[in-house]
């Protein structure tokens, strides 16, 4: 069973640039979540998809952030005009049901 | 609003001994689920165990068990027969109607 995959694993970018991350969930998992984790903290929720519909967005998701899940398969998270405060680990998770949620390896973003 | 509290920033345990990691929660939802994840230094979030709020039996998965005390709103993780590979950050999380809410984590170190 293939797990959740995320690309790239690491991204270094200069302040002001745009970045896009990709998440491929476990096949047939209809729920997909994005979280952000900073050093020494637990993950914080960003947004949630059920199939292709984006059902919930956190207040953390400013207007510089946008996420899509076309056709209910993979998802992308784009950050426009990156700031140093965006430096974090971005985690994607997929879930077939309420009692399970599996995480990908994450994308570590460093904004210089 | 949901809140997860992990009051132990760090814990030490001798190899082969049992250890309990504390987690308390607060929610107004009647139906919810509690999760524990392990995060080694490599960064991936590994799902360990799940307990539903209506489950009458405490959840167990191999060496992991969840000591669920609903009236006290606690969901402590018990790891039996600790191994060196158990050294990691451990996060407690809760799901109400949507996404997971995480605690701040406990860094467990297993001593040889």
C-alpha cells in the first residue's frame, strides 16, 4: 500500500517568490488535509478537502495561500509572495474515515 | 473550540520499562476521536493508536495502549517494554467534526 507522498521534500526560496507543493494521497482516500508545523510545535491545521471540495480553511490560511484538489486526487498548496514567517514544515495527510489519518513526509520550506 | 494539553515537555525512561505520556483535552463535542502520533527526528508523523469517545474498551495496538478516562478528559498513552527506537516526539491529537487539533508534544528519550 503506497503511503502519502509529498514533493518537493525541501524547498529554499527567496522572500517574495511563489512556491507550490504537491501532495499525492493514499489511493481512494477521499479526505485530504494540509497542516503547517514549526519547530517545537504540533502541526496546525490549514485546510481540508473532501474529494475535490475544499470544506474548511483555517484563519492561518491568509490570502497569499491557496490550495486545490482537482478531480479529488492530488492536491497542491501554493504560497504567493513568500515571507520569512512562512518557513515551516508543510504536512499533508489523507484519511478514508474519521478514525484514521496518515501523514506524508512533509515539505520543509525555508524562506531566505 | 478544542484544546489538547500535554504537560510533559520531556520524559526519560529506561529501556524495557513502561512509560506513560499524559494528554488532557477539552471539547464541547459529544462525539470525538483521540489519536497519538510518533514523530522521530526524521520528521514523519507515524500514526500509533486511536480511541473513539464512545468506545467502551481502551484501545491497544501492540506495545501501545491508550488509557482513556472520559470523565477526567484524559487520554494517556502507555508504551510497554520501551525500546531505543521509541525515542521520538509524541503528539496527542483530537478530531471533533473536522480536522485534527494537536498538543505541543512530549519528547521521549529511552535510555540504554
